C-alpha cells in the first residue's frame, strides 16, 4: 500500500497538544549547588580535590544545560521543519492541477497554513540560536541559513499566491471556454435547422436557386465551427492565433456571402454569422478564453516549477542546518565525554590521596547523577524496544530537563506512529469496504484484492492470489489492450483512462467491466492498482435500448409508407368521384344525342321510302324539314355540351394526376374546375357557388395541386357544412396582395366547425364521419399541398352556426425546391 496515501494535513500548531518542556525556566536546586554544599564541608580536608571536582562539574553543568535547553530543541525543531517541507512538496502539484475553484481555495488555504507553520518553526529556531551560547563560526553559519530560509519562505509565499491566482484565472477561462463551446453547440443545432441547410440543398444544387447557396454557406459555417472546436485542443499560442485569424477571415467571407444572398435567407445567414462571431472572436469569446487559459496554464507551470525550486532551496538550507546542529550535538557530546574522562582520571589520581573522599564522591554521584542517568537510559531503551516503560522525570535539575525533553520527543514519536497506524487502518477499512473492485498486481501477478473484486469475479482471496495472471479475468480479445495499458502506466506513472472491457469470471461466465489503473508503491516496489466497476447491467440496458430504438424506427418507416399509400389512395378516390360525376353528367347529353340521331335516321328512311314510291307530299316534306332541323340543333347542342364537359374534366383530371408546372389564369381555371365538379353538387337544392377573382390574375405554379386543394375544400363543405335542410352559399374569392402574394379564400355560411374539433382538422386520419366513408385525409392533403407544393400558408376561421372560411396565401410564382415551407393557423 502506498504510504503517502495515509498522510493527512495538520494545522500549523504544536503537534503534541502541549508545549515542549524544553523552554522552562524556574528556580531550582541544581547539581552544582548540591555538589558545592558537599565540597564546602570537605574543603578543609581536601582543598585540591574540591577545586578540581568543582571545576569539573561546572563544565559538565554547562554542557548538559546547553544540550537540554538548546541542542535537543534545535534537533526536534529542525526535524519538524523538514517534515513540514515534505508536506508542502506534496501539496504544491495538487494546487497546480486544481480543476475547480473550491478545490483550489481549499488547497491554497492548506499551503498558506503550512507556510505559516514553517515560518513559526524558523522563528523558533532563530530564538533558540539567540538563547544559546555562541560556539564560533558555526553559529553564525546557522543564523545565516535561518535568515536565508526566512527570506526564501517569503518568496515562496508570494510565489504560491501568484500560482493560486494563475490557477484561478485558468479555471475561470476554462469556464468561459466551456460556456462558449456550449453556445457553439446550440448554434450548430440552429444551423442544422436553418431552412435550406438540409441534405440535398448544398453546393450540388446551387444552380437550382437560393437553397444551394444557403446549403454551401451552412457547410462553410459548420466547417468553421469544427475547426474552432479542434483549435481548442492546441497547446501553442501561435497556432491558436493563426486559427483565430483564419476564423476572422472565414467570418468575413461568410458575411459577404450573406450580404449577397436575397432575403429572407440572407438575413438568417447574417444573424447566424453575427452569433458565431460573438462566440468565437468577440472579446471574451472562445479564442480569447482559450488563449487566456493557455497563458494561465503556462504561467502556472512556470510558477509551480519556481515553487519547487524554492522548496528545494529551503530544504537544502534546513538539511544543512540539520547537519550543522547534528555536528554540534556530536561535538558537544564528544567534548563532554572527553572532559568527563579527563577529569575522572584526575579525580581518580587525586582520589588516591583520600579513599574516603572518593567513596563520598562516588556515593554522591550515584545518588544524584549516575543512578538517574542509568534509570533514564534504561527507560529510553525499554521504550525503543516497544515497552510501555515511563521515562522518569523526578527532581528539579538539568537531568530532569533532559528526561522531560526525551519523554516529550519519545511521546511525540509514539503519537505520530499511532496517527500513522490509525490513518493506515482507516485507509484499509475504506478500501475493504469499497463497492468498487480493487486489485493490486505486479507484472499481472495478483498481490491484493478487496471483497468487492472477489464477489464480482466469484473467487476467494487465496484462490485469487494463486492465479497465474490477472489477465485470466479478462477476455482474450481485450488482453492486448490491458497489456499495453500496463506498460504505459509503469513507464510514465500517469493513470489510465477508464476503459470498458469484457471480463470473465472463474466459473466461465462473462461480465462487462470498466477498468482504471494507476502506478503505486507496494512494499517498496512498483505495482499497479486497478479499480474495477461491474457495468454488465448498463451494457445490457444499452443493447436493449438500441433494439427498442431500431424497432421504433422501423415502425415509424412503415407508418410513413402506409400514410403515403393512404394519401395517394385518397387522391385517387377523389379523382374517381369526379370521374363518376362527370360520367353521369355526360350520359344525359349523349343519350339525347343518340335519341335524336336515331329518330332522324328513322325519318330519313321514311322519307326515302315515300320518295321511292312517288307518294311524298309537300306537307310531309315540310314537317320532315322542321323536325329534322330541330333534331339536328338538339344533337349539336348536346354534343357541344358533352364536349365541353369532357374538355373541362380532361384538363382538371390531367392536372390532378401530374405535377406539371405551367402558367394559367386563376379565374378561368376555377371555372373549369367547378364545371367538372358540377355533377357532384348539382343535386344539392338551394346551393349557390360563386367565384370572385380578377380576370387578369395569372399564376405560375402547379395547377394540379390547386385543383386538388379546391376539390377537397368544396367536397368538405358539401359533406360537413350543408344539409338538405340547411343549404347555403359557397364563395371562392381571390386577390393579389403586396410582394406578389395571392390570397385565395373558400367561404361557406354553413354549420361551422365546433371549437373542440377545430385544432384537429389538419391532423392525418382525423374525421367525424368514421364508418360513413370518411378517411380523415382530405384536409391533411390540403395542408401538405399548400405548405409543401405551393410554399404558402393556410388559416381557418369558423364560428359554429355561422360558417367557415379557409384562407390560403401563397406566392403568385411558386418558388423552386429548397425554399421554406409555410404553416397552418387556427382561429
């Protein structure tokens, strides 16, 4: 397990919860005073031994005092200083890689707290140097190192503040860049919905009208959006500036194309171009925010490197200071040992003169010095071996200070070890209790796996650790990818991206997993930790969703095909109804013509017979001439009537059965249409159909579509507006509007349309006569022809009991393919 994973940040306060006992100053009966009292009593006996002993213990007292009050606190403080620097080194890269403002602020606060704690440690060290006794040039070097460390920490604090500001600007610029990209995506959707930007209206059809130019323009605008989105991934400011200039040139070209395009397409193009310019090249736009983010990132990287250099500088200062203090401590200890050895020899020589004095001195040292030092040393060794022995701190002298310092130092080490063990235990509990599978391996040899991983693959820990390779859990087609990923992680130290793979349980069943890995230090050697998430249900749900979507799309295609077939059948039924009415209407004049012709033939035979017999009379010949002339006129008038009906029907039927475009006079065409429809409405008693249209109004469009529209509207009025007990008037009126638009109205004073039905009349298959021959496609066909073929709009106004008015507005000259369609409105 990576040991660094268990480290936690601590505030810059005293780590033990209590102040170290090394700074205490209080009145006490020290060792020198005790020895002086004893030697005073024995002065008259052994003056020489007393002087030597007094001077020896004075030196010893000074060295012990320096060790207890200065050297040991310096060692402890320098150790804390180095430990705090290591934490600072670990947190600096995290600040540079912060992705959100709350994360950046939290990390920055931790770094400022750690820097403040470092400053206090340096000040404490400086105070200790000022309190201690000068030891020569080494003491000046230490003060110089401390001053350099203080000045470097000030520079480091300023550098960290600058790094925090640059990371903040980077995050802010990234936010603006994300907003601009979202706006760009919305503009791309608007561009796709732009009329004429659909497939088939691009440059390939530019020759057919404005739709091709609009399609080409939309392709260039889409390419500009794609280049702008791709430019955001670049890491070079110069390349980004080049892309910006290219974008500005492209926007200028798009503006010129929009200005050259007639309305309304030109206005739509210019509006989209202006929005695109505001997103890309306006101040604070996508290119500006990307450049600012890239600059902030570069400056943050430079400041991060500068911070690391400053931390390393402070670390060198503290290391040099630690080595100097260690050397001083070693020298003082060696001097103390040499002094004790030298004076001991002298005392032993002099002690030979007085055994009694030696015994007394020995007993004195054993009582007040050696026994306590031995006890102190034994307690320290016992604590180092893992015992719970307590370091004795009885008394009120320098040895008590040393014991207190040692106890504080050992207790602090024990507390930190307990904290480390507690953090490690919490980390292990977190890993063991994770719902995600975790496995640690080296060269694919399993080293550790948590319970979630074992349950996911149906294995036990012993069985998993005996597996030859973790690749046994991966499907064969995914193993090369996992091997390449492992080599990349070990070589670079970078974590892998999340990848979805097919896995295999030990029982042979397959699972789908998402795998992420990173390099860690496991028991002193490099290993890889992999996080495994079971996504089998998500994959199955996605597959089921795709199948459902395919089935729905197939059903929609079949529905559209059925609808098209029904619409075509409705058109043919309407034409068939017209054919039946015309056939019935033509039968009457043809029957009269046949009857008159047969009667005239009989009269000719009778006249020929009488002429052959020579029995013809003048009166009979005159009657023959009168009857023959009347029959000839009757035959001629009825033949012409039938010919007119057939001619009108032929023109209307041909128009309805073809999509041919031609010029025609509107009023004349409406008259021919009504003449062909007369067999349908001639038997409706009291019905009056009127036409109000200028004689000179000529249309350039599709007469078949107009014929189908008027036929359906007239038949719809005959079916729904009038009843045998409620006849009325049907008026077809037309007029020319500004901007070369035509308004055509079909008005009746019939029953009207109920308000709850009015919003549905243009819906396909909606009818109030289902089961009585109604298909519900008549008005839907009218809507499609008006908005599609004629490129116009249709509105309907109806008041129940007063009548209904359908109003059509469409261009007098029907636009070519690619122009925008109209709409229907209900009033």
